[in-house]
């Protein structure tokens, strides 16, 4: 009786294809990236962002005292109220003469800028044409206005965003100009506050 032969089984050749894991791996990676992106966007949304860099406030009274000690000019520091903040103060030449100038912005809108310039260089003499042109930005006369009984000349500068300037019609020992962009009521507020102020000590 002959021996029974074992069934034929082909030998492995090493060419069999491995299980397909690539599609699942790419899908998992894509989902992970979406989740990570969502976390990043959520973190940015919850993190307070600084919308602007705020300029530090300037000590206007200290700056005024320095100018007074140097010149003895009776310059004034107006009280503009909490809606305004001084951002610049300088003592430099404007129109060829030393001028103390302070820049203010509104605390609720820093695009509203008003500059207050004062000089005692002329005494009671009329200001020079160069100084007037400098502080009014070559502004043309735009009529007069009266603030608490004091007449001020108004000027409009020939710019894309014209500046309005105010100069008092009657000059005292200190020549002053109020210049700025935006609504004229802001200039009137600064001019009135300057009138109400006493010479700084």
C-alpha cells in the first residue's frame, strides 16, 4: 500500500503585498492637523490682542517749569479734563523763534490730535510772518470766532486733511496757537481751557 502524499503548498516568495495602512494613516494625520488648527485659532481668539501701542503720558507741568526757569515767560498749562492726554512736549524753534509746544490726543480716539504752541519771544510785538506760517501750516485766513469775549483768528491749512489753527486777535505777553485735525470744537475746547488757565508757576 503506497504512502499518502501531503497536499502541495507553494512556498512563500516574499512578494506578497503588505496590509494597506497608508490611507488610514493619512486620514488620521489630516484629522490631527484640523484639531490642532482649531486649538490654535481658539487660543488666539481667547488671548487679548493689543490693538495699538499707547504712547506714555508727558508731564506737562514739569516741562512748563523748565521753560519758565529758562525764559520767565508766563506760559499757561490748560486743564483739558480726563478726556485728553498729553503725548509730546518740546521747546524748540518754530519759525525761527523758541516755542514751547505740547501735543494732546483724546483718550477715546487718538486720531484727534491738538497742538498748543506758546512763545514769549515777541513780547507784545506782533508775531512774525514766519512764525504764523509755521504754526498754522501755511493756513489761509478763515474768519474770526469769539470765545468767552476773546476774538481768535482761524486758519485752514491747504492739505489733504486740512488743519485748523486758532490765534488770538489781541496778543498778550505770550503768543499762542491752537492747531489740530478733526472737529473744530476740539480746538475751541483747548483754546477756552488756555484762556481760563493762569500762568504756570
